[in-house]
C-alpha cells in the first residue's frame, strides 16, 4: 500500500510522519504522475483558498477529479474537507472546491486561530484526540453521507461518503492514529 499526501500547501510533513509510524509507504504528491502511483490520497489542512488556487495553477483539478471518480480513497482534513465539499457556504472570492462530497461546510466555524482547541471525540467507535484549528463544520449532509463524529454541541466534524472521508480536525497533530487507521482500512477494502 502506498498513500500520497497532496503536497502543494498545508501540514504535509505531519501526515507523512504519522503514516511512516504506522509502517505505511507514503509520498508527497505534487503532480499527476505521482498521483497515479498511490492507492489513496490525503488532502491535508492548510489554507483552502490557497490550495484551490494552487490546484488550478498546477493544472491538477481534472487529474484529482478523475482520481476521485475512479473510486480511489481520499481523506481530507480541515482545508481538505473544504476542498471535497460540494458547497462552501462562505467561500472566498474565486475559491473553488472539488464538489465531490455531498456536504455543505462553513469555513473557520469556530473562529480565528486564537479560538483553536483540542477535544476528545468519538470516531467510528473509538475515542480520538482531535485538534481544531480554524476548523470548518459540516452544516448539511446528503443522503449518501454517513456522519462519523459530532462534538457535544452537535456540530458535525467527521463524515464519509463512499471512498471519501473528511474531518474538520487534525488527528495528525495530536499523534492519534485512529482516523488514519480507519482510512487505511478504506484503502485495503478498495483494492
């Protein structure tokens, strides 16, 4: 199994380190050739507007959409969740998501960087440590979307739709491997 981490912008290194700690081969993905070599892809947290612009500057939008439509597992964290969403409720001017997951998200739903926090949440039957940094929340889910985690407030923070997984939090920053292990299970079942 080989997992790619989309490496145009964001917390790429932390995902690579966590995957390595799990004994998984992982590479940085910056072009279509690298994308074609991976069994699953992580779109990391970062700045969703910047990631959107860089996808277009590097001409990767069609390659990503083809990769996803082929059923390859993709996991988006924070900005990655925003990139997968069919609707971004407060998108920046010119920002384009990939529109592949039937969810509506609100960027920076908890406030600014100063409002970042960590919380223990339930995820697929396990308690995980999650870091929320300028995190989005899911305000609407489509019929095919499974809600995997909510905060005590009821805010939806993890969802799955077929081969797509998205969390508004950063498990790679807390060192908790439960979400990555879940994603690796998705990849194993897809091949």
